[in-house]
């Protein structure tokens, strides 16, 4: 509730705050005096009880006054002032001092949210923005230091990850692999190329040719085995798919037959004889659904 600041009974005015503090201090002082009296009375009661037990007379003492009486001070005599009434009537003010006091008062009231103008919010008066008015800090596009939030969950729910997991692994082309290997092999130094290599005999050359033919044959066999394995997998998948479709159609027919309405059994004679069709004589030319109207039935 926005109470007008000019009201004297407003809670957050300086006068009301000071009054509350004075009342609290006075109540605390009264409570302290009362507590001191209680403690003094209890101590006197204990002393009198002990004196009574020992056979001594009781002693009555009064508590010391907390505040001593001020000594009467003789005020100095003053002369007769003929312009006392005039001075009391005329008021001289310092405009700069009043302006500073007013600015301090307004600043304090704005800080505590007491002084607000018509249609002005507390945050607007204090020039402060609430947490829900401030946009969160988001990483800029292209920032290399920015890390994407919830990356693992996004990748887990991404449909492409499921598709890639179901697809067979890609097979590398042997030609491209050999090309890469050849490219990666370092070139021999010029000294090694210049140096004379020992000549191979005819037997060594024949053995090398036989080894090359064997290597080609083994590669062809591995390719054929891979193709046959892929063909078998495809055939198996097709067979399983056909069986699944057959089961689904059978289950669908069974459910349809189960939930279909049961028709009453009709005799052979009744099924053979057709039902008599009523004669319709239309009463009006422009009549909707004449076969349903009762007035057309004869």
C-alpha cells in the first residue's frame, strides 16, 4: 500500500522513527529500574532471613537513588530586553541551509522507499533493476571459449545418433588406403638412390611374382566373403520383416473380429425372400428425404 508521504502517521518518517526509538529507550530504562528494585528486595529478604536465624534484629535499608538531585544553580540575572517580542515574531532563515536539508531529506526518503511520485515505482526512484528485468548472460555466436550447456543430453536425444548407431560401419576402400600409405612414406635420400643396388636373380623375380598373385587372390576372396555376409544380412532382415507384417495383419484381423458387432443369425428362408419396400407417394414436390416422412407412407 502506497501511503502518501505528507501523512504524519506514516511509519517511515524521521519523526516517527525517532519517537519509536525514544519510547523503546524509556521502556528499557523503566524495565531496568524495576529489575534493580526486585533484585534489591530479594537480597534484603535473604539478609533478614539469615539475621533472624542467627538471632539478630532485622535491618531495614532503602535503595540508593539512581539519579541524584541536581544542585540548585543560581542563574545569572539578565537585563531587560525591550525588543523580545519583535525578535520572536521576526524569523530569519538561511535559504542555502534549508535547500541542503531538503535535499538530504529527499535522498533519505527515496532510499527507504518512502518518497515516491505519482506513477513511480521504488526501483524507478532508486534507479535499480530487479533480477527478473535483467537478461541473462549468454555466450556470443562464434566465441571459442563458450561451452554449450547440456551437450551430452542433447546428443543422447538427437535422432541422428540413433540412426548412426543402427547403420553398419563404413568400410574403407583398400585403394584409397594404399594411396595414403604411399603418400605418407618418406622419399629416400639422394645418396641412397644413387648407390648401386644388388641385382636380383631370375629365381627371386619369379618368387616375387608368385607372392603378388597370392596377395591379389586373398584380397578378392575377402571381398567376396564380405559381399556374401552383407547379402545374408539383407535376406535375413527381409525375412524377419515379412514375418512381422504377417503377424501384424493376423493380429489386426483377430482384433477386428473380436470387437465387431455380432449380427443375429438369419434363417435361410428369410435371407432368400427380400424385404418388402413400402410404396412412397410424395406429397410435395420440393420435399427433403421423402422416404423418411410418415405422411408419404401408404
